[in-house]
């Protein structure tokens, strides 16, 4: 945990073994009553996800990176039906 003037940076350890870094305001921290060791549910809301095909670590400043295998690809349905 890194303390800043009005917010703190926390690391969440998922049941699956991943680490997610998040920043939460001190006000929200107090309202939720969070402390180290508390079991929580985290909702990830992101405007985009970057996928990279490689075996090496990507050159990015992001702390929330996961390796995975594509299970399926779901194409969006065409509006108005197929031509």
C-alpha cells in the first residue's frame, strides 16, 4: 500500500493468483471499511484492453498485466441482418 495525500494505492491478490493494482480515495477507503486481509469483490471497468501476441513482457507502464489463452472469439451480430 502506498499512501498519497488524498488517495492510496492498493494491491489486490485474486483467488486465481493474479495481482491487480488500484488507487482508491481515502474517503472511499473509509466508507468501505477496507483494510489488509479483507475479502472483497473488484469490478474492473476499462475503456480498452490491449492484447499482444508474444512470450516476453510487453513494454508498457501498466501494472495490471495477465497472460492467458484465447478460449473463443464472439463476433458481433450484424444489425439489420445479413445482406
